[in-house]
């Protein structure tokens, strides 16, 4: 693609909207598709050049920035100084191999995070050929007409053509901490960037209002592109877990060095050994005890978890979220689109004349309007009606279309809604009454509008409808406050608030979301439409009940949450009765006493903290309430996930332990604040991510518990040999070989381990619990001793009983160590549960591939002449292999016996029941 030449800078803010359109050769109807394609080829994609990640050489050098690796390098240099060239080269070789593994895998992890970030590419609503479309922001070109609303990230530099109460957050560009007002009139050419109110700049966020803008600059030619502040650095891989491992590594290094020094000193002083020999023994002990490959394997496990979650539509933006997911004890979830299908369908319309029902489900405009049967409890739709016979119903449907920004479109064979699904349901309802919505909007053009905001709970438009008329659509309880009369076929009558509140309750009890429509004469409205115009003198037209059925997957996910000790809590803007009815259908536990937003506001923090454990439905809740809910639950010891899709959800998403943004309906502001983005806006995806997070943490614990005993067994064997004044059963070079093959083959296998069957029947883990608790430390020490017995037993049997050579005895000891570790790998698939079954032993393909590979490597190490020369080993006889196999099976069975004893002890103790918000601290699984 040819490089775009820098044109002279244009002061777009100083041009009128019409002059800007002329300059970019555009129109208010948008660009034709063919012109847009030509301009995309000319100007290139609308994206910034990504900031370079760490260069490969720097990433490689950072692999050595680890105290355990540095100890090995020092040992190699010291060995070289003592003339032990082969040992020195071998140590350096293993260090380089382990560093290369970490280097390659970190590169893959960074690439995975970059590819996942690409999945979050912002989208833009544009006019192309007069039709509204949603496209990737990268496809925008100068001349495009873009529509933005509250919560959106501005996708390119825009010259504003229309702006309704528009305010944008420009901190990323100008440093201005508060949102700035925008308008369409040009400003002086010399105006500072922060004062160019006719422009909306790329990467800034719409804090309030709506706007239509002309794209004038894209990509690196935007203001934010010129100062390179839009993209962040590559996500760093250093998570709290890895920092915890680093600290453990430093502690381990101190113990290893102290043990090596004391052991060498003991050999010199007590056994009168040569200093050089004891130094090499100390080097051997350090080399044997250091788990060189552990950091790389943990990084690989985390990266695999991130990729697995992405495949399940959960996009992790920050790696620490992978660890936190396993601790989640409460999920605060939106209802619409997350727990439900977001396929809003008008089911009932209630006017002063009575109730009408609509047939048909979904956005396909097939179905009819019917009089409700006399039995209001009946699910039948009743007799079909004509709008000609019911003018109030016809007028209600027209107002629903005009006070509305959604559009119904047929794309190929599928009907879709462009805009809000709730508004789309009103458009579909009108189409079922044979209303031509496009012609209706052309015949009754909109003069002005007040966009919907969660704070005001309504939308208003001023349309030409037999003269100027103010049309209002919004939450029924809010509109009832603003209305004093109701309009029917026979004219206006006094509004009976109690009667209409009963109707709202009746519709809500069916699980329907209720909207109200109202209007008033607009002759007296002059100037810009304001809230004062809309909030007095309104006449109620009626109510509409909308159905948004629960997702089947969400019903199953709610049940799975409850089995896993996780409380799902609904936080919705819907009426309390509607919310409770849907929550009941979903299987929520505590739905009988839903708390409304007003009740929540009247509570003190202490009252809310006491109440929050007893309520699973919060209705009529504004985004600002979510922050209080998170704080209250955290005060009770809960670990929270919070979903959100709007700009006002940002504080709650940031405060939550895991903020979850909607990938489809969510604003860019919400995605920016969240740790995780749902590509499908589905509650079940959150539960899948929690399951994946638990599995990742499980696999890391299993890996650590598996690797450390191999190092512990070798280190103890060398230490006891020196303390006893006997020959080393494993040389430093051989210890390096064992560490390398175990880390590269066996250690990696557990990263691919599937989740254990009961992983979602456990209580959430305590996030403050140590990675290596007393249970795991016991397992490490226990298995280290078993391997020590196997290594020393094999070495002594061959050397003394069979009177074999030291080379043969060491070959037996090394193979006993490696194959014993392979047997323990099968144990490690389940930390507590039994692996003594066909599925437990043979159920993991990665485990057996790793065992097969390590057996081939050991056969080569044992019998290839050049390997025997390098490592000082000898070929084993069949009897030796039988004893090694028997020892490995014995080790496997002993560990399974230890697990059985642990399970018996656990079953004899009834675990304490934790609170809903508190993570369990029960014995690890």
C-alpha cells in the first residue's frame, strides 16, 4: 500500500460544516461504497502504528535476570576456573536451553495478547450511501459520516455536523480532567487544541449526548496519532503470581546456597575432602535443587489459559485476571443481553381502552395485533384488530417509532435491528400493524431531541406531527411522575396513578420489561429542547410490555455458579417485579425481596453491607449504584466480578476484582476499564472463564508440586552423600540433565491438563492463601523423600550388592529419578483425588506423550556411546529396568495411599459453611 503523503495541515475547526464537507468531497448521506474503498486504498487503514514491543535480544537477556539462573551462571564460571570444562559447558548449555524455552514462550504469549487485543478493535456507526451501518473503525476514511453517543470512543478526528448536548473526555489528548462541551459552529483558526469545540478527536470518549461528525483525519494523521499517545505498551507478563514465584525463588536461592556451603564445609572439615571436590559437590547440589524451568512453565500455563478463554469468548485484557477468576465468589450481572437473549419483542400494549397483545417473537416483522382476551390471566393473544378501528393504538405505535433511533433492516435473509433492541421492538411492533416506519419518519421529521441517559430515564423528541409535538418514551415510574392526564380514543382524562401502577405491576409480573409513552403540544417550545420542556405538562399515551427471554445457557450457568459457591446477583434498570420474575426463571436463590435503586440510595453503607448477603436482585439500579454494591460486597470479604457496558459503569468495573465489559453492546469506555471482555455478551461465558481460571491456577499448583520434588530428591541425595562421606549418586552434570528433560517434557504436560470433574463444585479459593500452602509443602517433602530413597536405594544396590561400576550405579540412580518422576506425574494430575483408575492413569494424552518422549531421551542417554562419555554413565541390564519400573510403580502407589489417607481425614471433618460473600479456605483440591 503506498505511503500517504502529508498534506498541508487543515484547520478543520475553523471551517463551517458545509465547507468541511466540500473540502473532503463528502455529503451528509455518506460516501458510496466504491468511493469508500478507493479512499481506503489511498489513505490506508484508520489505525496507529503499534508501539514496538521489547526487541528480541532484550527479551532473551531478561531470561537470565533471575537469581536462580544467575547462581547457575556463577557455578559454570567457577567450574571453568577449576578446570571442569565439561561441567561448565553443560551448565551453561542447560541455562541457555531453559532461557530459550522462556524466550520462545514469552514471545508466543505476547503475540497471543496482541492477537487478542485485535479482537477488541473498536467499531463505528457510519452512513454509507444513506444507510446506517456498523463497520470496523479501521475502515473509516475521510468523508465518512459517523454517529456517536454516550460511552463511545471517537474513532477518528471528526468535524461535528450535528451535536446534541455533546461532551467529550479529552484527558488523553489535552490533559483536561473534566469533560468539555462540543458544538457545531466553527471557532477561530488560532484556537488552542482544547478550545476547538467544533471537533471531536480520535481516542477521546463521549461523556454525554449524541453527535454526527464528518471524518476529516484518520490513522497517524489524527491529533492523537501525531503525539503517539493512543496505544499502550504490550501487556507485561509479570503477574502477582509470577512476582510471588520470584519471591519464592529468592528464598529458595538463599536456602540452596546456605545448604550447599554448609554441606561443602562439612565435607572439608569432617571428612577431610579436597576443597575443589567439595566445591563441585556444592555446585552439584545447587544445580540439582534449582528448578530452572519453573518460571517458563508457569508463563506458558498462563498464556495457554488466556488463549483458551479467548476461544470461549472471554477476552482477557490483563493477565492477573486469570489468577483472580479462580477466587470469584460473587458475580454482579446485568440482565438484558447478558442473562437474557436481548431479542426484545413487544408482547402487550396497555391503553385506556384496554390491553392489546402482539403475536410473533424476535425482530422479524411477522405477527398481528390482537385484543387481549377477557381473562387477563390467559396466555392467548385474542382477536386480531385493525388500526383503523383503534386510532389511539395507531397513534401510540406512531409515537413509538418517531421517539426512536432504531432502524429495522433485512440483511440477506435475516432481520436485524440497527440501534437499541428495546427501541427496535417498538419499530417491529409498528411494522406488525402495517405502519411504514421509513415513510412515517419522512412525513414527520424530527426537529430536536433529548437522548436517553440513565440519569433522566427517558428520551424526548420534537417532531412535526399536526404541528410541533413533544414525544417522550421512558421508564414508566418516571413518566407517571411527569404526567397528570391520559389520552384515549375519547380524549384526555385525569390520570389515575394507582390504576396505572397496577397495570405496570401486572405486566412486570409476567417477566415483561415495561416502557411508557407520553406527549404534549410543542407550540410553546422555542430554542433548544431542554429537560424543563419534557418534565411538565405531559399526557400519558399508554404502556408497552417487552419480552426478553432468558438464555438457556444462562439458566445452566446460574446453577453451575451455585454449585461452585458463587453467588450470581442481578443488577438491572428494570422494574423490580420484572427483574424478580426473570431471576426466578433463571434460578436465582434470593429473589423475593428485590431492592430498588431508591431503597439502595436511602441505605447507609453499613445497612447495605448487612443487606447485600440476603438479596440477589437489585432493580431500577443506575450504573452509579454498582460501585456501592461492589464496595459493600468487598467489605464482607467477597471477591467480585461486575459486568457493565456503559461509560458510567467504569468506576464499578475498575473497583471490582474482575471488571467484565460487554464486547457487543459495550462502550469503548467500559472495555477500557475492564479486565475481561465478553465477545458474546453472555453470562455463561463469565462462568466458563471462571472455570478456566480455576483450571489454570490448579495446573500451576500441580506443576509446582510436581517439579519441586524432582529437585528436592536430587539435592537431598547429593547432600546426604557428602554428609555421609560417600560417593555422589548423581553428578552435577547428570543433575542438569535430569532438570532439563523433566522441565522440557514432563513439566510441560500439566499445563495442558483438563479441568478436574469437580472443579466447579468447590468453594472459591481464598486469594490471600499462599501458593505453596502446608498441604503442598508436605507433598513436596514427602515425594522428595520417596525419590531420595529410590535414588539412593538404586545406587547402593548396583554399587554394593551387584558390585557394579560407579558409572552403572549412577545410570541406575538417574533413570530411577527420571522414571520415578514420570510415575509421580500421573499422581500429579489430581492433587487429592485418586489417579488409580483407567481414566486417571491413561486419561491425558499430553502426559503420555511427555512420558514417551522422556523414555526415548533416557534410552538415548543410557545407551548412546557419546552420551555415556559426556555424562559418565553406562548401559543398564534388563534386571535394572525391572527394578526401576517396580520402584516407580511403588512410588505411584505410595502417593495414592497418602492421598487416600488425606481424603479420609478430610471426610471425617465437616467443613465450616462460609458466608455467601466469603471465599472458602478449605483444603486444596
